């Protein structure tokens, strides 16, 4: 796995590089600003980019803008975004724009090495990794939605793990239930959210988007 890191904090940037190299992962370049990051993407053709949301010169959305441009240049590039705190608009847009090979983690998660590496590998393998704290905050804010009130506490737990990007088997393991029970809960979620099966809609993604979009409207 070839990795480029874009992070303006030198300590975190070098710490990430050391951590990943210790795991026998190939960090081919590090960058402290968007221009250097994009040049590295062009030159090194990485499999994964780890990108800070806020980068120079204004420390607003330069990292996100650079990540979008990197994916335009290399559509197959997996991107794992790091943020110091929950930035709701971006977390919602992450899924709305298509969630394959995308992740959003709070920086504090890096210190939990096993969880961080699990998220990195999940994104590199084509999946989604959304920080549990992001999911928890967004789903809590969305409770006034009438359809959300139809869900049982266990169905809410399942939906929260779906939003993190976990598949059925991983959800079953996390909740210590059978795969069949998870499948049943997901069927109930779809029914209670009025998500009928169609050829054009991924109901799993639609269910998560329903909650995250509602959270953004109420923020």
C-alpha cells in the first residue's frame, strides 16, 4: 500500500509516517501544504492519501479541496480525512458524494492504533470508515425526525454502525448477535424509513444519508 500524508502539523505528520512504516506500509511522501500534496499524488501515484481537513494558508477547507482535486486526478485514490473535531457539513457531504474508498476520522483516533489501522485498511480496500463519534453526534441531533422515532434502540445501534461503514458481519461481531439478527434489523430499518427496493437506489446508503442530511438541516 503506497501512502501520501498531507498534514501541516510536523509532529503529527512525522508521527503518522513512523507509525505506518512500523506496520510495513509504504509512506512514499509527506506534505505540509496542498500544493506539495498534489505534486506528490502526481509523482508517486499513491493508493491512499491521508489528509488533514484544515491546511495552509487559511486553515479552513484547503485540505478537503486538495483531496477532491486529488480524486479528480486519480479517481481510484482512497482518501482518509483527519479532523480535530466534528465538522458536520463535510461529514455529511462525504457520504452524499459517494462513500467508496473514503474515510473521516477525528485525529484523536490516531492514538488508538488498532482502530486507526483498521479504518485505513477498510478505506484502502474500497470501503467507508466514519468515526463513531461523528456518527453519534449526527444521529443524536437528528432525533426529531418522525421516522427515526420508529426505530428501536437496537435498530438505531445497527444504523449507527452502518454509518461507520461496517458490513453485516462486522456489525454482528460488534453487537454480539448473529448475522441473521443483523439482517432482520436492517430489513426493519428499511421498512420504517419507507425505503423500498429499487434498481437505482442503494437502500443502505439512503438510510444513512437520511439521518445525516436531517442532522445537517437541524444544526
